[in-house]
C-alpha cells in the first residue's frame, strides 16, 4: 500500500454561510484497499467511533460532521504499509468561539482480521466482529465491544464498558461507570471508581476493584481477586483455581458458590457471621470466623467482609 496522505477540510456546502443558517454538510465517504492482518488507528478530538469487521478486502470510512463549527474540523487519512490512520482535529482559530460546537460520527468497516487502535476525546466507541486486538480510549462516553477474538483494552473517564466476548485478555478501566464482561477466554482486569462490575464466564484469573458498587463473577475458572468498599461480592467458582483467591468488602456481603470437588484452604472473616453449606475438614469456627480444608485442601480462598459471609454449592445458585 502506498504511503499516500489524504487531507481535506470539511466545508459546509452553502454559499459561504456558517452557523445555524448553514445546511448540513454531506457525509464524507472514503474507501481504501486493505489486506487482512493490518491495523486501523483512529484519533479524533470529537466524535463517536463505530468499527465493524466485514468480509471485503477494503476499509470504508464514512464521517458525518455536524454543528456550527463543522467548517473548522479537519480529517486526515494516512495510508500505511500495514493499514490506515484516520485523524480528526478541530481547528478553532477558523471560527467564532460562540459558534465552535462540532460533533462527528465515524462509521468504519475493516477486514475482520484486523487490529484496532481507537481514541476519541468526545464520544462513545462501538466495536464488533473483529478477529484481532482492540484498544479503545475515550474521555467522554461508553465503550461497547461485541465479539473480538483477541485482547481488549478499554478505558473511559465518563461512561461504562461492556464486552460480549473476548478471545484473549480483557483490561477495562473507568472512572465513571460500570463494567460488564460476558465471556473471556483469558484473564480479566476490571477497575472502576463509580460503578458495579459484572463478569460472566471467565477462563483466566480475575482482578476486579471498585470503590462504589458490587462485584459478581458468574463462572470463574481460575483465581479471583475482588475488592469493593461499597457493595457485595458474589463469585461462582466453576473450576479448580490455580492460585490464591481473595474477596474483600467493607460495605456488603460475600457469597461464594463452589463446584463439586474443588480442593481449597478456606479462611473466612465476617463482622456479622459465617455460614457454610459444605463440610470442611479440620474446621475451626468461632464468632465471625471460619477456617478449614475442602477436599484435602489447596489454594487459599480468603473471604473478608464487614457483613455476612456465605459459602454455598454452585448448583444451588439462583
């Protein structure tokens, strides 16, 4: 692919009229040849980004720019040997400050086997049907990931993060919303200061931390570290953990659901009380405390709560 650089200024298509009197500009549409295995990078000052994989060997980009400041928004298309870079930049010096508002929608199609690097300062990000790695960052919106076969790294300061399926590891970080991962074949690292964390079927280790919500893991197949100051924790261990797990909350209850045959060392601390539906070997129980071994012992399961701690069978989970 040639290293051709395409630069254009988005202009309102009326006879020099700007502001509210101007007619909306037509969407900008561009198409570029592409081979599977490349990389798309999008960096924009404003706008929502949506990227979907398709079966064609090309990248199609449609950008809809709106607002009285649309004439001051520049788009730069830079072809690379391994893919395409799209840059959106606001040039505020060209327009009156009172009429500087601009918004944009980026609708992009890439070959399914493609890596994505997406960054916007002012909108949401949506990705689906990608057989590659995805990195998505926004300062002002939600991030929604559909099916991705590689690793996912997502960060936002102003919204929630959801992942339907990741074939690799997931890293999700938000300061202002909840995190949801339905299924991941690798490890999951989830961190939020302002919401809950909901995880489904997770094959790898889990590290989940929130200051303002509850944490749940439907079916963990490895070790789990979960901590919250403002909610309850529920974790179902569907397979033998390969290392120490610790569930710790200062503001709710801890409940674990254990599959049959798991071998664990159990240590539970509670400000209210500990109950167990499973019989532990060498059990040592006193008010607010339970220790023992399950099926001969194994990796430590450390449970700590200011509220109640419950140990249940996974088949009894509702």
